């Protein structure tokens, strides 16, 4: 395979990391549920932010699809997918800010 890549460290580290993330997620969510962090305002705010994010991402995916169909460069695909991910995350942040401003 690849020189310097230790498959056993990867196979041991991946499940361990996922397990630790799962345990942390469980306890944080349990604590937040007790403190009633996930109230109606929280749900409405994030629902609106997700809606704005989805629309922006749909447009970005359509544009990326058109570019890929025209260019068909194998090196371009990675950068387009990276662009889509960044656009999705930034649009969510902007959507959350807009929704927060209205509520």
C-alpha cells in the first residue's frame, strides 16, 4: 500500500475515535436536555438556518454540476467538492445569523 501508512494504527484509531465522539455527544446532549437548551426558539432558529443553507447549497451543486459536465477534469472534481462543502458551511452560518437576527 503506502509507505509509512500503518493500517493497524488506523484500524485501531478510527473506532476508538468514533467511540469517544459518541460518548462525548451522549453526555453533552443529556446535559443540554436537562437544561432545556433545545427549546422551541432553538428549533425554529435552526430550521430556518437549514432552509437558507439548503437553497444556497442546491444552487452551488447545480453550478458545480454544470462546470463538471463542461470541463470534466479529474483534478477539478476535488476542488469543486471542497467548494461545495465550504459553501454549505458558510451558508449555514449566515443563515443562522439571519434567523437569529429575526428572532
